[in-house]
C-alpha cells in the first residue's frame, strides 16, 4: 500500500513546490479557511542519526521563536516516526513536517537580470527590509549565518522574507554573549574569519553576508567565489584594483562606502548594524515604500523586461489573456497565492489544464512535443557541462513517444562561482490556438544561486538545438 502525506494541523498537502537532498516542500491548504502555507517535509528513516535529529530540533526551536514582518514565520511542526518493522509511519510518509508561511512572491533574485542588477531605489527598499529583519534576529540573541540570495524570498505583497534557519545559532542568552566556532555557510557569501581556526563573533558574520547581498542586488552577480586569497577577484578587492573593473565601477558614492564598510575583512573594524542604520544611503527616505503592488512589481521586473527575458517566460501571444481574465481584489490573497503583486509579477502560466501558479520565471514555450524536446534539452545541457538524469523514454516514433504528455529530468552542476546547483527541467505538452504540438518548459531550482540558475536558463534557450524551437514574439507564426 503506497504511503501518503498526512494532514498537518488542518492543512492538506498538495502541489510539490521544491525538492532538496532530504526534503520536499509542498503547497499546503487549510481545509477550513482555504489559507495557503508551505510545508517542508524532511525525510526520517531508521538510519537518521541523533545528530541529524538534534540539528532539526534546534532549527525548529530557533525559527519558531522568531516573529517579524521580514522573516518567514514557522507556524507549526510535527513528526511522523518510521515504524520499527517497515519504516512506514502508520501509512504516512515518515518525516518532520514543518508548516511555514508561504512566500507567494517567490525568490527575489529570480527576478534580477544577471550582470545587470536592480535599480538603486529598489535595492535601497529591499536592503532596508533585510537589515530590519537581521537586526531583530540579533536582538533575540540569534545569528543567521547563511545569508545568501536563495534565502531571500518575497511575500504575496512584495515584502522581503528571510528564510532557512538551518545554520542559525544562539550567541547571546540572559545577558551572556559567546563566540562561535562551527565552520558553515556557502563560500561565496561566508565571512573571511570563518576560514580561520579561531572562534569568531556572531553578528559581524551576518553583516558581511548583508554586504555580499547588497553588492549582488546592485551588480547582478556575487563579488567572488570565496573570500580568501585563492580567489583572484578577492585578491584584487584587497589590493583595490577591482574598483577599476566592471561591475565594481558602478558601485559609487554612498553605496561604495556602505559596501566597503560591510565587506571589511577585519570583523572588529567591520560596520555594525547600528552603523548601517546611521549610514547616509540608508537614512534617506524610500521612494518606493508606498508604491502599490502593481507598480512595485513593474519596478522589480524592469531588468527582465528590458533584456527580453520576461517576454520569453510569458509570450504575449499565449499568456496575454490570462492576466486580464483574473479577478483580484487588491492584495487580498485568493488561496494565498493570487494577489495584485503576484499577478503583476507574471507568476502564473498557461498550461494545458488551465492557468496555474508558477513562481519560476525560468520557463519558456517551445514548438516541439515533450519527448523530442527533452532530448534536445539534454544534449544542450550536456554541451554546457551540466549533469543530467533523464527518465526512461519510450522508443522514438512509437505510440507512447507521441502520446507522452509530461516528463521531467534532474539536472545539476557547478556555477561560475563553483557553487553547487541542483534542480529539474519539467516539460509538459501544450497547445493553445494556433500553437499546436508544443510544450511548456519550466526549470525549477532546488539548490544554488537563483542568478546562476537564470544564467543557465538563458544559455539553454540560446543553445544550438533548442533556440530554434523557443517561442518568441517575432517567431509566433513560424
């Protein structure tokens, strides 16, 4: 008898949103109210160690205590234990079920054009929200220690939400402060003192992470692959040479002094959050604070609109009608996902079975059925140095080949910063009006930098063997 997922505090698990090494994230819906949440399911087996369980318990304990406008709220958590004989927990999938506030706006960095970045005003707005969230976390005696683009999400009204407290640690309790010693985090974002063998102060680690994120917002890429002398870019940063190179030449004035203050190698001389609050760039009033959701979404989408990416993800000849047909009342969520903000961000796509919420802007439509298109995508990704794990496909030209409607393929590799990325490419049969015998392709990232994932998407749609099938405005009738 197949295992099923239980109801979690009145929420029913539905569509899978993401998948990691040992966890999956589902869209969960409250039976009584229709409210949406995210449910992270971390697998448990009889081989799960005590240390792994303790780490999960620590994450839940820390995260559940944090209540702030710019932090994803942990609502509830429960456990389904594997049974002693067959690892089946009363017919349910064994695991730790963590119910979280839904971030209907998806990844902030999924909406940023690589090597372009976002406007100064938008960076100012969102950086301010991140600083407010981290300041609150520190006031609770907690250090995040894993600030990076993939952990910065957006709510259904366009507010920053800081997520993932798996590496968080308590550094202050009852007036006592301690140094930390655990080495953790991702190399492009980690503070340089973590490469040493000595204990380190907690708060400066997050300040460094904020500096890396601010640079990434402005430049559209991370500054280096690691903050050590092994990195040529970091060596040029230490010498000052890098300020004569793109995109560093775009970081000027108050923004430059703020970034250099946060990215000061000596943690004792590094800017504190109090220094950040008092900095001229942060003191000025936000010009976007009172924007309505539609206008804010348009500002966010600006770089993707200008470079043509948004039109490929949402070709007007297919998706133009679905947004005008939506009935949205202000920012009141419909099932928690559909608001003026998510609608204006184009987080819905036209599928064969109707309009669906789709937080991934790394998608495209192609004039080729699923099976041959998947093979073309696989060849293109292999040529780009990406590892693929395709599913078994029926023989070409067989009835099963022609009737295949949906297929997915796992992909993974390393980006330009030597950071691991993982995800999968989902290909679904799609026909709409004169668009016949085609497919909708969605690239769903599970791990890695969202900007690097967008770079991979861009390389794929421009690759030999795939590019000629991608639906574009000037190719609508071909």
